């Protein structure tokens, strides 16, 4: 492999000598090192590659290499599409009209709502969430709080019962000791006890602000709205390098990606927490499903393909704990990937053919559906590139050097393009965080292999009829901090 700063002349090859060499029978063609060096310095290499005039081998002359190069070309095009998507969202967030259509609703006849707190072994954090909800400015007579204690084996149930004893008219616990495992199954059972048509859902580690419930409920005054999502902000971002990297990822994903989709009337995604659903809409599209690891993505796409709208409220912030250990982060990403790809296989065709969606919504929705397949596709592209390198088929790709550069620059895994993160951090007003941006490549590589492994695991689950397991995210808050 050539060093990143190496040109033909500095490595002992002249452009004329290279052309002459490619015309000699039996000599290898230009190595794929051209494409590899493009990651760091595509300009000089491209200029000299164009001077070679090398002919692209035909399928007849090099059938294996030609097939590999064709697949790699398609992968590069797909990555370019995602890169352009990230860039469009970023520019819209910078220069476009920002839509916050329901943010000014402060006084209204607030409807009856039920707030669910999903909890499984959450003794470290459940008290903080309950306390925050008891202190909300939402009318107490229009609010029912249901902590969903799903088979907890720690002190979660006792903590919930202690609050029930103090606030019996405001808290109605749902203790679940049997039934199907997982958050989606627990919520499906608990939803039967909801009062009103609006259900707001929080994970137990979230701490909602005093005015958050009104902000999340306000969009439901629009009868076309089926789901609402607020912004998630890490509360433990200063714990270590990993939490700081995840803070950057969350900023790019919510401050830019979600808000841009809201601005462009595309597909803001309901994320399963810090949000809510209209129960009549959920019932209309087939009810709550408990056979998926990503019930939030499942309900988002079923609502959208049936004509309901989802709303993202960027100023409705709520704080969560992010993983502080890589092993926990990998399990979390694996669960997301498996659940999301379940939804993709179920609904991609229905979504693509839904009569309720505009062409732009269909296209962006499909890109969102396939986002957890892209890491495996990208890994395949790297393998193809290495294969072509060892086959000495570099001239197949010499004209694609700029595209490779754009692919590497423009894609950083889950909704977190480099420029999306940069713009999100600048909007948030904390430029010092940008010094951590190079470290996000580490997070990208970890997610790349974790998601790729999740795709294979999901495939094996289907083949061997294995039951999927919900891996709970570990909490780090101490009781003293509650």
C-alpha cells in the first residue's frame, strides 16, 4: 500500500513509465492504492491517473474483477446518496426556514394524558423520573402516571410503591411479573390502563423538565398528528471519552438530522421515549406490536404509511444517561440495529408504495429504513476494494477517486455525518467540543462492526427461529445523586 503522501514520481514511477507498463503484456495494472491514497490526497493522484489513459478491463477479460468493481461502484453511489442527504440536511438547518409550529402553545384546555415510565431493574434512576413528573406544570387532574415495573429483581418495585403510598391519586403502578420479555411487550400490556387518547412515554433514566409535558402534548391539538418526539440530551456527557463522543452523535442526530426532516416535511422519527403517541391512531394502524426490539421505529413507519404525521420538537429537551462502557454501547447499538432491520424487512415495500406519502417522503423514509444495513454494505465495499487491490485491478476504479473521498468524508454511521455534528455543535454554542471530532472515527469503527454483526445475527435468528433477547442498558447514577 502506498503512503498517503506518495505520488507516482515520489514512489519511483513516472506517468509515462506507468502508461508504458500498462501496455506491456503480462504487466499488472494500476494498483487500487490509487483509491486508498485518495482518502488523504486525491488531487495529485487523480491528475496522474487520468494521464495514464488506462482502459477499464471488460467482463470478458477480467470477469471476477469486473463484477467486483461493478458492485463496489454501486456501493459508492449508495454512500454518495447518503452523503448528499447529510449535506442537504445540514444546509437546511443552517439556511432554511425552521419549523416549530406548536412551540407557542402555552395556554390551552389540556387533554387527559397518561405518562408511562418503562422500568426494568431501575432502582438507581426511577425515583428521579417520578419526582420530575410530580413536579411538572401539567394540570394534575389531567395527568395519570403509570410506572411500568417489568419483572424487576432489584428495589424498583419498592421504590414505586413508596411513591404510590404518598401520592395514591396521581400514581397508578403496573407491576408485571410474567409475560413476554422486553420493553415493547411490557408497554403493550400497560397501555390497556391508559386514560385519555394521548400516551407519553419515558424510559426510567430520563428526567423531564417542568414544562416538557405541555410541549409534547401541544402538537396533538392537530388531529393529523399520530406521534411526537422531543430532543434527547445526555446528562452524563462529561463522564469519559465515550460519553463525550455520544454527546456529539446525539447533537448531530437531533439538532440537525431530526430538525431538518421536520423542516422539509419528511419523516421525523418517534424515538420511543421523550415522546408520545395518539392511542386511537395506534389502534387504527394495527395496535402496539410486541414482537420487535424497536417498537418506536415500528410505530413510526406504520403511522406514516397510513397517513398519520409525526412531529419533532427540538426545543423540548429531556436528559438521559448514555453508556459509559464500550461493552454496554455495543449491546445497545446491536439491539437498535436488529430492531430497526426487523422493521425494514416488514415495511419497506408498503412504505415505498403508500398512497399517503409524497415522493420525497418515500425516498427519505426508505433511506432511513436501510440506514442500519449501510454499515454492512460499507464493510463489503472495503473487502471488495482489498480484493481488487490483490487482483491488480486498480484501473477499474481510478476514475472514482473523488467519489471515494466524498464517501469517507460524508458518512460517519448512524445519522452522524461529520458536518452534521459540526453544525449541531456550533448551533448549541459549545465550540470546544469540536476538538473531540476526530475521535468519532473510533466510534464509527466500533458501530460499523457491531451493526454488521447484528445484521448477521438477525439473519441467523430468522433461519434458526431463535427468540430475540432484550439487552438492558446499564445505569450509572448513584442513589446519592437522586
